[in-house]
């Protein structure tokens, strides 16, 4: 199992620290550094900046939002980043959510599975550097009865095949991801529930495509906070606002993928309570209502030994790249978590 680092969103006065975190991860032998985007910093610019100032670590989008870019533009960006980084780019895609898609990009959030499949197909074709033509439900290239003509990508990526990941939560999306992608970006992973909530669906998609799980990257992001095992409850409490935001406030009441995931993990009553409180404006109450067990089983908390034990459980559950999201606002806290993660991986015998 390899380790990754998720920088999250750029900005908020943390630009220099984020770069230092990426450099430290590179020094420690982490496999990949991911950057996110929502409606602030864009991931492509961040990844170009990080790639220019690191040596070995891969850089990946977690994620490029599908409603934000035409598929051909994403292919161009992927090819450019792979070329500039010397073959270190990983392309992560996701449909975002209805609030961002419709509120920020003005793109209707409908038929996300069909849209993703078609989007990936166009990217795959563009990356072959053949002339691009496509007739689908969501895109037609070139447009009919106009001056457009089939064009081909002029940039040569460093590699013939750039790894493509999809952020997936729901069973149908996971199954499609197994079928059409090289890896899955997961969130709120519990080692105890991972087979039922994710891996079996990914495996079904792979089988539908005539493939196995060999070479497919199961890549969840897991928050990490290092401390004494006696302080696990306090460490978990630092992630209450984060968990409440996703389970309670991300998306709408009818379309909150994270809330639905918590319910599938057995927290149906608590997930409903957290959402009710959050959407009524009681964010503190929502955070307080998050069960400690939900936080503990979806994070890495405590001593290096305890974290190593959890890493072993993730590896046994099928995780191939474990991406860490270090707790703390200071550079010292975040780099300490990075070092503890590398130490724990070594202690677990997984490096």
C-alpha cells in the first residue's frame, strides 16, 4: 500500500505551507499529492505549481469538476500537466454536486452517470491523439452543419496512458468507475465496511469490463491526527465540524451522497439527526450529534502504533493508496502527521 497527501483547497493564507507539505511528502517517499477544487482555487494551477517544485511525487486532481470544463479541455490540461511534470500526473474527475454544478457553473445536475461515462470516453479518445469526433447525448463533436472539423491533440503527453480516477460514493457510480477508470477516489472509508460500501461494487464493474482488481487503485482520503491513545476522543472531536459539514450540509436534503454513505454504514438515525440540525442552521449541534465511532472508524487517530494497525486493516480491506489529510493549522502539525504516517506504514510492514 502506498501513501498520498491531500492538500485540499489552496489559499486561506496557507499557500506557502501547502507547498512545504508537498515537498515534505516528496522527501518522505509519498506516492501522490492531490489538490482539490470547488468554487475557489482551481486544481490545475496548484498542481503545476507543486510539480515544478517537487521531484518524484505524482500530482493528481482530486478532483477536476466535470461541469467546470469541456472534456477536450480536460484532455488538454491532463496532457500538459503530464508533460510539464515529467510523467507524474494523475487525472481525477468528479461530477461535483447539485449546488456547485448548478449554482456556480450553471450546468444542470442531471444524469451524472451517463455524463461521466461520455466525458471519460471523449477524454480517452482525445488522448490517443486521433482526430476527435463524438456523437452522444451530452456532447457532439464537431457540431453539425457548421465550420467545425475533427481536430487532434497537438500536445504529446509524457506517457501513452495517464491514470484516470473517478470520485465515487454511490453503488452505481462505484460500479461504473470500476468499469471505465483506473482508480477510485473515496471518502469517509471505514475498513470494516469498505468491502460492502465500495470494493464489491468496484469489483462488479471490473468484471463487467472483463477485468480484475489487479492494477486498479482503491484510493480513499483519510484524515489523520497523531497523539496519545488516551486522547483519541479529543482527537476525534477535532473532526466533528468536518464530518458534520459533509454528512449534514453537503448537497441538498434529497441529494447528499455523504449522508447516504453514513446511512449505508449503519448510522441511519444519526445521519438524519446531523442533517436536520445542520440544515436548520445549528452547525454546533450537528457537530455534537456526529457519533464518535463514525469519526474514529473513518480517520487515523492516536499513536503511531494505533495508526499502523488501522493501516493494516485498510490494506486488508483492499486499499492500495491511502491518502492522508493531516489535521492542524500549523505547518509543524501537518508535517508531523506526514512523518507519523510514513513511520506507521513502515511499522505495519506495508511500505
